[in-house]
């Protein structure tokens, strides 16, 4: 297949481009920049690709993308695809969108959390929320790829919420991420001297991934109204650890908890349930895995789930390729890395 990628300059786009080059069904990759005015060598746009002398980043043109390609990936910042995606939606052209512009179903919710103009309501309603393990992308044309925090949190909560084993008013998520999750734009918080040897809470109860988490939880249990959600910046480059606490219902047992995690993910190659062995970020960095460890404290009736992912793979481009594979009926693992980056 011939693929267009819009947005190569950010970390998510860079990693997605690398993975697409190893996909057995991808025969061509055209790169586009939505702010590009003339064709520019990739090595100039992204100096890290200094050895890539064949690719150029082309000025954005939706008509050319649809004429020359079979699908398009958008790895752009929030607020871009809401302004650019309408022609693709009108033509039912396959889109995998890594931004948050089409994840939320209500324009007012998007504008409240993203502080940008929303896409049209009808277009938002058409978009498929691509949580790959639980929302199959077959027969879909517009995939809204989930956020990184949302992916780690929802995969950790799904078995408990779907099987109604917990009090939905007790959900607390303590999520921590490496600095690549903040993107390339420099900021005081992400400055080396501030990050190094430090932990920083940020956007407590204000992170823009919260509404998509709640929206999906409500699809599984309509009584979910809100969650307590905090985010912490770690002095590492890649990875997320979401530690989730939730109160069990009076009839829930440790055996039941273990059973629902095993059955929910029994046939999912990219979710590894580790039982009471707590996973670490290091064991998933560079891979498309989400590893889940669970401990039930019967003394406090509290279930703790530890969910780890690589925010740039499973939390971004890797899950996007999973959705691409589902959309086209390809092997779900095609193009996806499984070897952890060592040391």
C-alpha cells in the first residue's frame, strides 16, 4: 500500500515513520508538512534522519494525498486535523489520526479541554475511537488514535469496569510519563536542569486525556461520571507508568480479579498480564506492549493496577499501526516492534 504521513517533525511522527518503513504491506511513504511551502529534504526538516537522502517533505495537499496514496496518517498537533480532515471524511478516505481532534464526540467537550475550535459534530460522530484491543477498527475509515495516558489507563481499567467488579466512584489514577510525552516544543518544565533529579506534578485533574478516558469508561458502564487523575513528569525520555487504584465491590475476590484480566487479554498479543509481578517501564520501552500487573488488597478492598507502555509506540504510532492493520485485515503485529530497547 501507498501511505502518506502528515507531520514528520514531532517525536510521534518520527517514530511512526520508522515503524512504517518495516511494514511488509507498505510499498511507499510520502511525507507532507502542513506548514511546508516547498519540497524540502527530510534531513533538513528532521536532522536526526541525516542518512535519509531519498525522502522529501512535500507541501500539504489533500487532493494529491488522495490521488497518490491509499491511506494517510496524521501525526500533527491538536487543532490541525480539525481544520484539514474534512475532504478525507467526505470521500471516506482512510485516515489514522494521532491527534486528539476527533477523539471526543461533543464539540463543546473538545473546546473545553483543548481550548481550540472543534470539528463538526457530524464528523466527530463518524470517527472511530481506536483503542485497538477493545474497539476493532475493521470497516472504519476515520480512526481517532487514543492518547498515551488514555491507552495505559483504559487497558488497566477495562476488565474491572466491563465486569462491574469495582465502585466506579472510587477511580484514582496516578500517571507518570517521560519527557517525550511533552513533545518537542521547549518549555521551562521540560528543561534539563528542571527535569533532572526531580519529579513534577502537572495538569492535575486538567489533562486533556481525561475526557476521552471518561467517555470510553461510560461506554462500558454508564454510571461512571468522573475520575481522579494526576500526571507526573519523570526524568526519563520514554515511557508511562499509570498506577490505578479502585475500590472493589463487596462480592469481588482476588480470584475474580485475576480471572477477568486473563480472559480479557487472552488473545491480545500486545497486552501482557503479569499478575502480582509489577511491571516496569524499562520492559516495554521500544515495544508495542502494554504490561499490566494487579494486586488486590483484601484488607482495604483496594485493587491496584500498574500499567506500563512506551508513550511513543503503544501510546502513539504503534497503536496507530495496529489500527491500520485491523482496518485493512493485515496481521495485527505487522510493522510493530517487540524487542525492548536495552540497556
